[in-house]
C-alpha cells in the first residue's frame, strides 16, 4: 500500500506573499515546502514586464496596474519600486495566516545537514502561545522537550496568543549600510536552536524577508509604510511595521516570537545604494524609537484598526516636527486602514472573494 503524505499544516488557511521584480526561479528550491500553498505575488516596478512563475504553483500575481485598479486613489498608500509593496498582498489575502519571503532567500540547512522547512516552523510558532509578560530562561516553554522553569508563576503559564513569528537568516546578515561597509565579508554561520518571546515593552528591528503572522490578529498593523520611489527613505519598511506592530501587540496582550526558523539569504545588496536609501532613517531612528517607546494607546482602543489610527494621529503630532515626510506617512497610515476595511468589510480574516488578479 502506498504511503500517504501528511496534509501540510494550515494548507487552506495560509497565503505566501512574495514581492518581486524578477522571474521566480527561486521557488524551485522551495517547491517541496511551498507547492501545497497559495502564493500571492506582488510585482514591483514596470507592470509591462512579464514575471515567470515555475509550473505547478497555485498563485495570483498583482502588478502596479492591478493595485491602482483595485484601490483607486487609495493606491497612493502602497509603495512603488520598493519591497514594501508586499503589504498589498496582506490586504488582498483572505486567509488567517501569512508567510512572506524575499526572492533572494533559499532553503537553509540545520547543523545536521537537513533542509529546514521554514514555513512549518513559523506555523508551529504561530500556533503555540507566547510569554511576553514573564521571561522563561529556557526560552520557548511550549517547544517539545522544554517547559517553564522553577519560579515561573503558574497563573501566567497559559501565555498570550502569538501574532508574529520573526525568523532569521544564515549567510548574508541583515545589516545596515554602515555596518555592511565596515564588514563586507562577514557572514552569519551561527545557528542558534532557540525561539524566544520578545518581552512586553521591548522594541525590535523586524526583518520582512522571513516572517509569519496571524492576519486575523494583527494584519491591519502590518503596513510597510511609504518607501522607495518618490520618498526620502527606504529599507525601513519592515522596521516601521515592526515598531507599530509591537506597540499594538503590547497593548492588546499579543505575543511576538523570534529565532527559528532560518533561511539562507543569498545576496548582499549594494551598501552604497543602501546608504543612499537609509541615511535619513539612520538619524531619524534616534527620535523614532524613543517615540515608540513612550507612546501609550488609550484603553478605548480595542481593535488593531483603532490602535493603528491612534498611532497615526500620534505620528502626525510628534514626528512631523522632525520632517514633513511623517505628515505624509501618517496620512498614508490612515488611507491604508481605510483601504483594508474596504477590502475586508467583515474583519481581517473575512472569507469573501479576493479581487481578480492576473495569473
């Protein structure tokens, strides 16, 4: 009798979102892990360019023309010529979970030489609780072979729902341009077999190249901002989303995990190009981070949308004095929520039909 394959975890409840400007040959390496799932591909740049997707994948592909058609004037909130355009995929998805990956990321191997199924590990992270309120020194107590250590309050062992699973990378580290310039040959070879919850009240630099999240719990906060073409800043899209998301998760008693899984980041971007994109962010972040550390959301904000609109108001009031860009960003944050609610009228995980896309 032929051996039956196990049904992939969350096969009908998860979309994989990929921003790209090129043919998606990298999917061949991911085929054993990604083929059962639905892909949402967001094509950046020239919409007349034909993007080739390997045979056998179930996908929908959106380009700039599709974004303009579906969102109309609200398309202004979606970045152009920047991987931040991926958040359009989050908006049009109708699934409960999202995994997003960059097209220069490949399957990594664990220390035994076995291929790492990054998607499966993200799902495990998202389906188990987090511990944002009290740190467990054995890291994730819900992992097989682990538990809560002595002294961990029993009343807190149920944990909080996990909204975000933040994965890491081997090979090319996720460095800013100045660090790239002084360490051009540095590679991350250190595999740390650990998952931990980021404590409440602590911010972190979120990287969008290997990221999973519960769209129903936190989707409207996963806005990657106004970056790229026509904007004074780039490469801060995922970090902006991470800071907003963390503040909202802390307010709504949700958790964020970081650590496993690893992917293999294959291509270092040009540090001089990166410096041009980042340089304003490098000094703006010295004000942005204290802003997020200090911001307090009112208890009346009980939904992600309410929290996000409140954050937009605070951004306009407090950060616009740094640069007029933040007034534009705050307005785009509001537009993003309006567009999200239009496409998801009955909530983040509504199961109504998605807008038509090219395939």
